[in-house]
């Protein structure tokens, strides 16, 4: 949604004060650049975390948009494995449209909470290793959901290749490195990059992720970039004999 302003805008004391403070030569320009990049990340992160106190859980703008895009690729014939389902919110949502949904997670406590919170005839939760579960249930699922999974995996290509043969469709959602143009400055400066999450091992730009999906034989059917996230629905292409 676009935002319109009056031509005459009210002043902002804090903004004016900081701009004036910036004019004082208290450090070299390059160090100042590094400092401001760090401050931008810190205050941006604090504002993002505060947003979850303002919006009810499933009405947060990030989750509303993600929900719409995710459900666009689900139909009444979808049999879905939600890998790394955590406490089951996405799995429960998908179950409203899909034929069957199984959420799998290695975190036993998260699975117990999912079972306690969500119940439906076509929804179940399993504690264990996803690759073992899907191998034992070959042919049961046609859709794999990977919501905020790949950024935690050391070898993303090997991970995707190990699962692709079991599914026809794969949904991928993760943070978008290009959501802020300031990240390009960080790369150019070789500045310290502030990770979104302590256990993220990679932050993907769009080109690198698209190249990875192509290498793994995943054809992008639709994509969306909004609220700092990149999301893809992919079809699994047949492997060459």
C-alpha cells in the first residue's frame, strides 16, 4: 500500500539532533559508515521484534502474506510433509486445504506442543528425522514444505537432492538478503554482517538461491519477495536416467 504525505511535513527533533551530531568529525568516514550500518541493523531488529507485541500472532503482516502465498500452492489433492514443522502452525494452516498433512520435527518438545495445540483428521505430527520418515513412507506425499529451513543447513544442495525424488512440489521460504540495499554496502565494505538468527549458516540473495534451485532440478513456478522474505513454489523436474 502506497503512502502519501503532505508537502509540508512536521519536524522530527531526534532526526534533526542526530543529523547535526553526525556533522561533528568524531571519527573517520569509513568507521562512521560501519557504525551506522551496525546501528541500522540493531534498531531495525528491535523494531521487528517489537512488532510481534503489536500484532496478534497470525495477523502479523509477515504471516498474513506468507499464509496467502503458501496456500496458493495447496489443493484438495495435496499430501504434504511439513519438514521442521516446529509447533505446527503452518501444518495446521495447510490442513485446512490439503488432503493430508504430516509435520515432522527433531525437537520433541515442539512436537508435543503441536499435538496439544492442533488437531484435525487429516493432520498428524511426528518426532524424528525427516529423511528416515519420508523414506519409510515413499509415495505417500506429493508436496514438501521447507519454511525457514535451508538457511540452517550446511550443505543445502545435498539436502535438497536427498529429498527431491520423493515429491512433485516443493515450497521454500527464507530471509531475503536483498530486502535491504544496505546489505550490499556491508558486502562491499567487508563489514561485519549481522545475522538474522544465531544458527543461520547462510543468507541467500535471490540469484544464488535461484541458481541453487536450478542445479537441484527444481523449476520455479511462482515467487514472492515481500516483508524481508523470499518465497518459491517449485516443481520437481524429472531426473535424467
